[in-house]
C-alpha cells in the first residue's frame, strides 16, 4: 500500500449564507497533494481559493466531504485536537506580515514556541537558526520598522516554520511586495518544499506559478485544472537568489 498523501480532499462542499441566498463557495472539490510539493491555487476573486485554504488549515469545516492529512480525517478531530493540529502541523504565511512592532525579528519568530509554553531563552536558538535559513541571520535583533517588506515576509516565513510543521499554507504571500522581492519569497517557499514540506499557496499572480510544482485553478468553486508543472530553477533567475543581498529591497 502506498503512503498516504500529505493532503487528500474528497468531494468537498462549503456553503455560506449571504442575505437570503446560499452561496456554494466550494462545490465537489477533490484533490491530492503530496509531501514536498509546492502547489499554487489560482483563480478569480470569489472562486473559492481562500475558503479552500481555510479548510486545509482547519480554520473552518466543510459542509460535506472529507479532508485527510497524512491519512487522518481532520473532521474527526475535536476542538482541542484541531487547535493542536493548527499549532503543530500547519504553518501560516499571510499577505500582511502580522509582526509585533515592539519585538525583534527573532522574538517574532519565537512567538509560536512561547505560546506553546517554551521560555524565551530556550526558544531563541531555534529562532536564530530559522532566520539564518531564510537569509536574515544578520537582522535578528532588528524590529519590523527597521526591515524592508521582503525581509518582514521572510521573518513571517521563519515564524511559520518554528514548530516544524509538515504543511505551510501561504495566502497571497507576495501581494504586498514588488516583483523582484516577491520572486525571492517564491524561491524561498520552493526551497522549503524541496526540503520535504508541502507548501500550498493561494495567489492572483500568474507569474508565481513558474515557481511551483503543481498548479490548481478554481472557478465558481470547482477545480478547472490540476497540473504538474516544471518548477523554475533558482539558477534561471539570479535576481531571486536566496542570499541576503537579494532581500534588501
């Protein structure tokens, strides 16, 4: 028997009430995402992209269908178990960086550990290690106001990795960045997937799909396409290199 997928969705339906109408945000969505894949979900506004991401992260529940994470049915988890799932098995990266302005970069990265009961001193080595990994080892003691947009997003990515989650969910992670800085973030997410994590990204940016292994299109709550693609290599775009010099924009 083959190993279970990182994520497997079967006939997912999600509906919302809008005034007197019922809107079906997702309508029979089925898909499989493997470990180590960088997947982008694209589609127009209102296509169901963000709804799907919320379901994958156990921030909401489907009205019908099943979502399995490494073979485990997420819907079977109780409220405490779902909270544990979100803290330890999923990392979130958003369009807005959501960094605390009074904390340094490494302290922001350490927040998930602190919320999990780890003391600041014990959390610091992991935070510094992750900042090195995302190319910001020399910015550990800087506060958000002293960082560029791309650097703040890298801090947010490092924070998402703090609990060593196998799944990273990114909602428009390049939406507030210029094209060059956005490319460096996409390369970073691809590198994370290359190390075995699954990365699922919602985006409006068609150029972002070049950096992914799989591209899923959504329209009116249904999957329009689900294709494996050849990921753009770092060597093909030196402007998106992962060295620290590429993230000062």
